[in-house]
């Protein structure tokens, strides 16, 4: 994809996979989400999660990192992407435990031109993460402005 007009709706793209290690979960959580079940293995084991699990924001941040890496690998010019006006329906469906490998994807589901800025359009994508057992653990609908042409 280099422009909105080139985006094919429904074409799922695998962004990559990420192994969530205990050390990475704890490091991220200490900085951004210091809840006991993210930073302390014993406390996590005694919690309703039953084990150390990643912050939801950690799972989201990894999706973003892999998405940026994928865009760069495709050679999409930075000038073809605008800001994101937000996201909808972000859900953390299952815990991501230490040792889980999550495979992330993005699927364009809708695109539309903007009447106020005809050189730009709005792309909606369904984004997800699936663990090594095939269970979806993370999902949201993302929005981003993309240059037309």
C-alpha cells in the first residue's frame, strides 16, 4: 500500500510475531502500568490471572511497533500517512502470559474519500493479535488518514 486508492479491502496482512518474556513484561509494566500482576510473579500467581501477564498497553504497543516496521518495509513514504483520528472497540480478550507468542495482523475494512480534503482519505482497519494456541487475545478498529492518488 502506498496510497489509499491502492488499498485492497479485506486483504489481511500479517505484521509479525512477538514473544512476551517475563523480563520484558515487568520492565514495561514498571514504567507504564505497575499493577501487581504485571510486575510481581508471586502476586500475579495469586491474582485472578494465575500468572504474570502483560499490560494491555504492552500488547498494543507491540502491535504499533510491528505496524510501523511493516509500513517501512513496504517503502510507504511517510508523507502518504497522516495522523490517526483514534480507534474504536479496543479489547483485550485474553491475558497475554509470559512465554506467549502473539502474531499480529491488520485487515483494511473500509476506506472513504474526504470531502473537505479530497487529496486524503480515511482508512479503517481491523487489527488483532492471536496467541500460539490460535486464540485471539487483542483486537481493535484503527483509523488513519492516508493520501489518495
